[in-house]
């Protein structure tokens, strides 16, 4: 098939209303899905709605929420960060290695280094004009390799339980990890809502040329988005250490796909612009409930990746903005 | 002139609306057998949408396309080909790294392929058949990227003629701006080809070069605002006549608010461009006074677009000096330009001008977001106040400030983009790249009034325009660019506007 240049892909009338229907679906589907999952699961297992089991679920959801929140900002810019899982692993190893010397203070340098790692990826993406999925795919391998090297390719146990005590107790009856995740969502949400950064991110995601020609600091916006994503990966790494009392070079790797799935299932378009952090929160809860539900109906956890894969493809097909993609490849 | 016969292709009341713009507005015309029909129109007249409709890339909202009298619904390039409509694309559609034969037969290899494998002998023979139809001596075994542009165009023509094997009817061949990149000698060859083509097909020739259309066509349709506004016999029409039809007399000088043009000879120099060199322009020198509107005239390839983009930091320039109010500008990026007090209204409004899904308010406050912030925080109230004020002042018709700008009409969208720059307290230079493209008459007049207001307030304006008439009416001076250099400066003072021909002569 010869690809003809200069296709104006403005939607036709009929597809126009289809797009609107899709838009409405994308907006309310996630909440409906979440409710349906909750109802179905509690019908099957009434214990699910007890306080304790809900709290356990919330606790286990924290690293995923943190990762997905950071990833959302990059995706809103129209990019993608595939390195977050590996970066979280790397951060977990750093945390475990540094706790003996730094104790609770370990959080600050780990998150800073992860933010720098993200910033570096963003800088390469912007300055060298390399697609973000390539840069972060390279980053994925890079951070994995670094994590393997400094950990001696093994799990690094943590004995100083007190150091990360803040991340596995309960505060006001809530698991503190969950609280950390929620605070993060609120803080970043406020950044997006009450400063120009949020609309800048959406402008870049919707129409980068227009954003550039209106004088927005497009490169800086993207780099900051990647830095935030990196910092979130670092925080997720710390939370993972608090859950497992160890850091490991593959600890966060399996979270990449669920995190991306959470963003997209929540209704943020992979093409950028449309979406938000609140949606990602809903998306992350869907993913977590799905995981719980699968184990309850006795499906082996090794089937989980299959579900994520299928889910991502379906969700993208609903939320993608095809007017932005000249050639889908 | 051909005698009226049953048309091979007839278009009836074709209408295509995009958000904010009506690209085709009940367009009707017909093409008779073995006829060369010229289609002329300015940018935004609907030429490209029409062509896309005729090869099935765009579905019309209303109207019919009839082939041999039968209404058809075209579903794509391949389907249009099977119905007998083929197009030679302006931006060529050949794959560069394969042979001519492969390109000609791409997707229609027939006996050139057996059990999934190329049979090179058969391929070349089949391709040669097509090349013979146009009497071309191009080697079908040559790699496509080794050919010149003109040769590649011949390959495209040969390729389009493969549709003869797929239909029983005589085809209609659409040529989209086929001469735009050709040299004079190559154009002569192309015209001979068209004469040859008409033996076996009908030809639709789309171009903005009026002399060429007049030379090659049997009949000419003039398109304006998505409609056919005139049918012309080339034998008793001059290029100037055609040009007048093309522009259309929209109204007298009042349309351009010429009374509001204030002299600015005494005003200080605002922008000085010296010896600017960038891709597409060699050495450009001019200046603009505060309060002056300077038009830059030039044909495609004159380098005027490049100058605009360079002055806004959208492309780098390799040499030259740009000073704004005696301060040297370092134009590393559009952001740097905006900070120095330069604004830019791009010609591609939908992709470069606005962020369609975002609100009118967000689009308007985009460039000077500092105006609506306290510290790092957005002040919603301040934004609404500011945007409401400008909506009223610019007469923007929008349901609310939170309406997505993409749903407004083109004219209102453009006013928001202009407002974006007027919001800035310290706008010194505004670059307008075809600011009225695709707007209706009323909206155009509003935009003209805004440009006058800006100039009266002391802002320097650099104007690129689709039509000379518009440019001359709005400008204090017009500089003419040709082949990347300024070749002439024409004063266009109020009440003594020169004839467009004076400038046209310098452009070509």
C-alpha cells in the first residue's frame, strides 16, 4: 500500500459522532468498570468488602498507583516511559544498599537520583530528537543492568526495619503506603490543576507544533514530565522495599505493564492530551481489583500478563486519537 | 473546444464540512471525454479537498460523483482506480528505494508475480507497456531514487495509466499542481504528455499558475470558497481576467478599513533585518517601523515563509543580524522570540495555531500565561476576566470561555489566536502568516480591522497574504521576494495603492 502524503484526517460527520460516543465511553467506562468489578467480586466473596481486606488491597496498590501517576504525565505529553519498572527496581536496590548508612534518610537521595535518571532520558529524547519509547526502552535495559551490577545480581536484604517503618504502618487507620500514594496523586494533581504546567502538558500532547509556536517551553515541559515520572519510579522502588524488606534488580520490572494498563484503562489517551491523574487512580484500582479477582476465581497468577496485554490493546483501541496518527505503525 | 458530449465525470453539489470550515460548498462541474479541464483557485478554495474526494480519501457530506452517468461511492485510491479515476500526486507517491517497474506495478503486479515471487522479465515487460503509452524512454529497471523529479513524474503518469487495464472505460487522470517543481523545458515535455494522454483519457489539470492552465486546458473552472464561481473559455481569457475571477471582488476599500491606515514615516525603526540567510533565502534585508504593516510578496519558493519562521525562531538562520528596537535578537526558539516581544500567527491554523480540544481561555492565554498567574499559581478569576474582556473586544462568538476552541468557526478561532498576542502588554512585532486563510468575508474584514488596531497601537506587523490585493490594501509598504532575495520595495500609502500588476511583475 502506498502511503499518500498529506491526508487530512479530520473525522467525517458519521465518525464525528462516533468519536463523541467514544469520548463519553472513555470518560465513564473506567468508573463503571470499577463498580462492576467491586460488585461482582463482593457477590462472589462477601468478605471482600470488609474493612480489612479493602485496606490490604489498598496497601498492595500503592506502588502501582505511584508508578502509574508518574507515567500518566509523560503519556499526557504524547510520549511514553517504558523505563519505570526497571527504574523502580534500580531504586529498590539503591534503597536496600543505602539503608545501613542512611537509615530513613535514604528516601531523599533515591528519589533524587531516579528523578535525574528520568530527566536524563527526557533530555536525550528532546535534545537528540529520539522517540521517547526508544529512549526509555534503552533506559529500561540500562537501569536493569545497573541494578544487576550494583546488587551483585541478587536480592539485597534489609534488616533495619525501623528505617522504612513509615511506609508499612497505619496512619489514621489507612496503610501509610496508600496514604503516600494518595498524597502524591493530590500533590501532582494540584500541580497540574493550579499551575500552568497541567495545561502546558496537555497542549504539548494535543498539538505540539501549536504549543511550540505559542512560545511554550516544549522541551522543558517534556523533560520535567520525564523527571517526575523518574521520581515516581524512585518512590515506588522505596515502597517496594518497605513491602518486601529487600531490594532486588527485578523487583519492579513486572509493574511496567500493569502501570501502563492502569493509565490507559483509566481513560488517558496514548496519543497524548486527553486524560488526567484522577483517571489513572481509577485505572490503577481496576487493575488491582482485577488481580484480586483473578486469584479469587482461582486463575493462576501466570495468566495475569495475558490479561494486561489484552486489556491494554482494547483500552487503546477505545481511547486513541486517530486523527493524530498519520500512519499507524 | 470539444463539443458537449455526455460527461465521463460529473460532480453534483459536492459539500464537505470540517469543524470551523466548509471546504466544499455545493461544488458542481463536469469533465467530458478526451477533454483537458483546468481547475484554478486560491489556497483554501477547495481544490485539494475536491481531489481527495475524487480519489475516495475523503467522503463528501452531501452531493454526488457520477462516472459515465452512474453515481459512485469511492472508497479509496485503489477503488477509485478500479472505477477509472487516477491521480498524479503533487508530493510524489513513489517508493524511492525500489525499481521503476516495481513502482509502476505496485499493488497490481498481475503476471509479474508467480507464486508470490517476482518474475523480473515479466515485470519489466509489463512496466515497459505502461511507459510506452506515454512514449517514455525511462529504464524500468532503474532505481526510482536515481531519477530526476520530472522523470519520476512521468513514472507516476505511467503508473496511473495502469488503471486502463483494470477498467473498461476511459480513465480520468487528475494532475495535482504537476508543474510546481518542474523547470520550463520539463513543463513543455509535460504538456506534450498531456496532449498524448487526452487521446486515451480525460485530464483534470489543477494548478495555481494561470498562464499554464490557460495554455493547456479546453475549459477552466474557477473555484472560490468551495464553489465553482465561473466557467471560462481559455481562448478568450487573459491571465489578468482569470486572476480577477480568482480573487473575486469582495468589496471596495472599506472592506480593508483603509481609512484607518495611519502614516508611520516618522515612527522609529522597530525591526531591522540585515543580510539574513537561512534554508530557502540567501540574503534578506528590510526594516519595519513601529506602527507599520509591511507586506512580503513572493511566489512559492521565494523564501518569504522561511524568513517569517526564522524571525520567530522556528527555524535557525545561519547568518545575518536581526535587531528589535536597537537590541539584537537571539532567536534560538519561538519561546525566545515571544519573550523578546514577537508574536506569530501561523498559516496552518488547525495544526499550528490552536490546540483544538482545549478551551478558548487556555488558547488565548497560552503565550503570556504570566498575565493570569500570581507566582506559580493560575488565577482562574483573573483569566476569566481577561479572556472575557478580549472576547468582547474582538467580537469572538463563543458559548463560553471554557468551550473547546476546535468547535468554533474558523474566523472566531483566528480571532482567539490574534487575541493571544494582543493580551501581551509588550507586543512589538506580530508576524502574520496568511492570517485570513480559509475565512469567510465577514471574518476577513474583522481580522483586517484588528490588524489596523494593532498597527495604530504602534505594533510592527509583518504580513504574508494569499492575495496581492489584500496585502497591498493592508500594508504601508510591500517588499517583493524572489529566489530568496528582496528584489523590490513598493510603497503602498493610503489613497494611492498601486495596481497589483506592478508587484506581480516582480514576483515571477
